[in-house]
């Protein structure tokens, strides 16, 4: 790849590496606590004005169809609920950098976003059907599962095609080819980044094992939901890059979640319909 | 000279035109983009199908989602524009699959393969001649069609763009 760079270097030396605003992370943690309420969530969120403005804009988007305009954060938490505001907060925190193009993975503008948001939604749907994982945690984990690509993209220097060629010749999946060529894959880079951002362990596990859920010890239903959500999103062609569908799917994830593979078509249909509805929200994201 | 804008055929959509037209199906994973043309009338149509068959226990919101109801709907819409349904020719691409290594993966998870088989079988049943197709593999694809020249092109990030066929009946 032109120069040897270690995994740690990727995380330390990548220029313009994004981060999750501290207020967004605090909101995520607070919503998990039984003592939180609309006032406390609003207070935390208000520490970041840019993030607050984006969350309010999203809360007023056509998607939610509110009868009157929401003008303050506490009101938005009361009307939309803590879970919804938590997810909006993560969307508002990630959209600005996830919608950029990633040349290293041949992902055009908004392709990474489309794939990440698709995985968040599909994973959430799978969590709801299985009743075996927190929908909100799966949503956040799905949204963040490919953060390693954001850091690694710069260093790939448009060599994705070469990695794909190797994967095809060696009959291995893209993440395995990344490991053999680079010494690490985008999942491991994402794990480092997630720890640097101080993300909760369950989300870091999903970032690390989303292509190989059987390797996660102990097994995690959150990882399984994100793995299957990622699979569905790839199959439906949301934000496919040079790595395309060069990945494996783990049938054990279905088994652990108590889902039959026969349910896949129904899940796919619901996922695509749900995603289309969210496009109203994207219009406001673009303007925000 | 102004460049005509292609009709973007989104997921589960069916578009039909009489006369010269440009179509584009972007970002096909396991889905299939299929174009049909009637040389007698100049009527053409394109569909972007997601799944092989509609659900028996659920109303169909968009016929273009499913191969088994979408393809007959495409033929019906083309006939309404004046196509001779006995003379239709078609080309299609997509149906990519995840890359599996040694895993005993259920064929139900192979949406791409199931879509490709369903399209092939139904085209035969409907007696629509397939001029060319490109299915399978693990790359995402974009299909573009220029009805004026009857050219069908397929592009993927790793393999670039190539002419799949000329839709001559």
C-alpha cells in the first residue's frame, strides 16, 4: 500500500479524523440510566449548540409530522421521547462526517451514510423481531459499525480493487484480505477508534465483530443484529463500495437470535419500506 | 447538445416509455434490473426487483418489489403503451451474492441467486427472449440502457463499464 503503517498509526496519524461530540455520548449514557428525565437530557444536549440545533431541526422534519413546531430541547424530549432523541442525537452527531465520500473504499458522497444508517435501521428491526437485544443500542452500533473505514480509507489510496482481486484469487472475504495485505482490517481499526472515543463496550464489540460474530466472546445478540443488518443492507445495495458483497454471512446469528432464515424476505421488505420513509428525514439532514 | 437525463429506476419501481428513452438502475446488490423492449412498437420498460416472490399473507404495496408479480406488471404496462407482448426481448443484471467461505449457508439467504433463478424461469414462462444477462458474483452493479441505440451497459466499481448487449429482437 505504498508505506507500512501500523494499526495504531492509522488511528493516531489519520488527518481530519472525526469524533463523536461529548454531549452526544453523554446523552447516550444518560438515556440508559433510570434517573434521567426530559430536563436532564435537554440540559446535557444543550452543552453543544451545533448538535442541539441539528437535533431540533430533525425533530421538526416532515418525517415526524408534528402539529406544532418544537422550539426547545426539553419539549422535543417530551414529545418524541428519550429513545427517539437519543437516536436523533447520534444521527446528528455522525451525519456531517459520514456523508463525506471515502475514496479509499470507492464510496461516493453519502454512500457511507446510506450504508451505515441502513445497517442501523435493519439491525433495529431485527432486534425488535428477535426481542433479544436493545433496539437503541443496536441502532447506535449499526450506525457506527464501519467507523474503521473512515480512518483506513485515506491509507488505502484507492487500492480497494487490488484487495478485492486478492480476495477473489485467494477465495477469502474482503476483511480477511485486508488483514493479509495490511496486517489488520477495518473492524480492528474501528475497535481502536471506538475505544479512543470511549464508546461503551457492547458497541465496540459490534464494531469489532460485525463481519465475524462467531468470534465474539461471549456471544452478543447486539453483534448478531448488527451483522445481519449489515448483510441485509449490502444485499439491498445501500452504499456499496469497492468491497461490494465480498463478505460472509453467519447463519449462527439467526440461530442465536431465534430467527428462521425463512423470515429474511419479510425482514427485507419491512427494512426497505422503513428506509424509504426515513428519506424525509434525510432531506432535513442535508439542509442541517 | 443537451444530454438527456436518464430515468432512474429506483428499488421496486417500474418505468415504461414509448420511443427513445434512457434508463438507469443504480446500486444493484442482490436486486435485479431488467429492461424489456418491443421492436415492433418501440415501447420499452425497466424494473428493479428486490425479492423473488410476493408474500401470500400480505397485500402487495408495490408490484415492482417482486419478480413473480413485477414482471407480469411490466409486460402489462408495456402492452398498455402499445407493445406486442409476443415480441418482447429482455436483458438483465444484478443478483449479486455475499461471498461465503466454507459456511453452510442456507439457500434462503441467497437472495441474489433466488432472484436470478426466478427471473430466468419467469421470462421463459412468459416467452420473453433473453438477449443477455449478467448475474451473480459479489460486486454491486449499475445498469444503464439507451433505447435509441438499444445498448445495455453494466458498470461495477472493480470491473468498470462494459456493453452487456444490443437489444435486437
